[in-house]
C-alpha cells in the first residue's frame, strides 16, 4: 500500500522532493511506502521526475500508475541497473515541477470553467482531460454562442480576483445531503468514497476531486479558450490552453 502524500492539503501538492522507502519491486517499477508523484487518473496525467539513492544510483520516472492500493513508479533503466534497488532501501523522489505546475494550472482552471459553464448555462461537464498545455471538457449539451465571450471574461475575472483554494474532508453522508454536490456535475462518485475530498475555490466552485490544484486562482494566469465543437452524442467539446501567467515555484 502507498500513502498518497500529495492529497491532504493544498500545500502538499507544492512539495517537489521527498524521502520514502521501497516496499515492492514489480517488473520495471518500484512501489514506495509513500509518494508525492501523482498517478494517472481522473483525466490528469501522471508526474515525471527521478528516484535516487545516495551511493547507489538515480532513475528516471517515466510513468506512474495506481495498482489497487499501491502506486507503481515505472523507471527508465535496464534490468541490471534495476537490480540495484532492494526492498527497504530509502530513496529520494524529485518531481518534474514544470510538468506538475502545468497540471495544477490546467486542473484548477478546469474546475473554474466547469463551474461557470454550469452557472451560466446549466450544462454539466461529463469528462475532462489534460495534456501538455491544453485541457478539454466534454459537456452534456450545446451552449449558446453568446455564452462564450461571457465565459472568457469570467475566467479573467476569477484569475484576477485571487480566490483562495482549500481542501476539506467531508463525511460521505454529509456530502450526499448537500445540494451543491451536483453543482459542476462531474461523474458520480463511486459508492466506496468516504470521506469525500472536496476542493473549494473561493466563492466559485465546490467539487470533489483527487487531483493536484493551485493555492489561489491568481496562479491560473491567462487562458486561451477555443470555440466549442460538436460531439456525435449531442454534447460539445470545449478546450483551453494555458497562456502567460505567474509561475509558482515548489515549496521544497
Ligand atoms: Zn480537481
């Protein structure tokens, strides 16, 4: 089992280096007792970076996935090099910050855009995914052309207003009684999720999510919206790209 150390607070997603112990060595990979590497999931790609052990070696992390309750870090290394890794060895993890920060900006901006689309048009986001500097959101139905300029203005206003972002752990029964739980309309939570990790974005959005997010909306920076395109099922796809913005450094 791997402790997902990036989850508890917003600040935990700003840690770039950490120490952890090897607990299993599946072929080509390593499982740690704890990790700050985000494993692919929820539309968010995994983190990249390195794992290293003093006097032993350093290995590039090229993929991170969940396997049951464990997180597998896939390493770019030959089998003979991987034999240097042993269960119980302490490693230092270092996360590729530029990639992590891009995903935090995309993910936070997606929450804001989904919330504003819902507020202005009543359309829910069925699915969101992130790649490079671009996010795509699949909505359940079309939105009026006139909404588009308003949404672009909304994004600028939310970024400029510096809304604080925080994480709460909410008992499932309490969350299910909350009418705001349907506000931005992402996919239903699996029944076993309890408590619910809720991301609050100032007065803009309340949404359950397991991803990594920014500390404030200021760090979203500029965003370039792309016009909606129709999907075969009657929905529409909207997308945005990260523009210029204040880069944030890691806290350690
Ligand atoms: Zn999220």
